C-alpha cells in the first residue's frame, strides 16, 4: 500500500525516465477471410493502440511483412527488428520487436528458431510450423541501463514443441546478465507445463507480481468475438530478477464494436 502511494506522488517525469511500457500484441495475420475484421479495416487501430499507450517495447506476433512495413511507416517514432520465420528473411510470419528509438538504443539482435537447430530456419518435435524468438539487446538512453527483450510465438498444435521451446528459451535467459523481458503468445495458460517451466525456473509472470492489480479481462484470445473465450489466457509477459512491475492490463476497447485484433494486447509498466 505504501509503495502504491509513493508511486502516485512521484512526478510523471521521474517515473517515465526509469520505467518502460511493454506490450505483447498478437495482431492476427492479414487474410481477406476475416471479412469485416480483415487487416485493412483495423490496421490503423493496431497502430493507434501501440502509440496511445506510449509503448516503449512492443512484441508483435502473426505479423506478415506487409503488416510490419505498414506499422513501421505509421509509427514514426519507432524502429523495429525481426525476420520471417520460414526463411530468416521475409518469408512467413514475423515476431518483430518495435521500440521507441527516442528512448532506447538497440545494441544487437538475433533470431532464434524454436528447434534443435536454433541458429537456422527449422522446426522440430511435433511443431506444425517453424517458430521463432526475436532477441534484442537495448540500452536505455536516460541512464545507460542495459536490458534484453525477447518476443516469441509458440506453436499452436505441438504440445511437446511448446514444452521444449520453454526449456530452450529459459536456458538462453539463464546465460544473460542483464534484466530480461520475455513476451509473446505462448498458446499456453498459466497452469500449462510450458508456463510452469518459466515460473518454476525463476521467471515471474508480470500479472502475478504487479504492484497495481491487473486491469481488464483475464483471458486474452477472443476470436474477434464480443466475449473472451474461457481458458484462453495465452498471452504473457515474463521478467527475471531486478525488475519491478508497476501495472498490468489487457487492453480490450473496440471501435464500433470491432476489435483491433483477435487477441487483446497485454500491457505492463516495468521499473528497473
């Protein structure tokens, strides 16, 4: 309670210099089969959502190259990194990381395939499709603080692939000395093994440790429906030690009853 009061009393400028707004957002790939919910009817709302909430780091999932390029143009204060999962270039869906380039400096980045050969385009175990994680190293310009952001999208069919993907990324994170933010669509709920591997392995789900109680729906996948699908809390943001979680929310507003995507973006404010 005391910490919450102190946070309210802090000047906005002081808080913003030491905090980051981080979003994980499955934007739904562009397909005309979505009818009124197709990309052309909602792309501006995706951009507006990222911009309005003053997002510093945004991990997107299901983004095809034209979608990424559109957002790169629409979000003039942002830069991005990422590749297509099929060929390491432009083929297939991206899991890009957009970042506020006025606040953050990118020092390096790479792509990891969620497979037995993570250094090259590939899939393994029972995965239906190649899956990737984008790993980006940043320095916060205000204080020189280094940190790592990882964005991923787990396979939607492969139970074993999801488990092994968590083991792979947890081992990668264990080698990192800087604070780590892991975000994505994990196609797994908090009680599923892929998530328990993280929470039992030293990572924290930002929703669980937020100083301010979670705001918005719990379930994050809607399928463009007006109500969330039960047991669909599959979009998460994790942290390792040294990071304080100030706020956590699922953003669920609509425009004329239409969502920006079939997933609610997950937004958290972190301090370190």
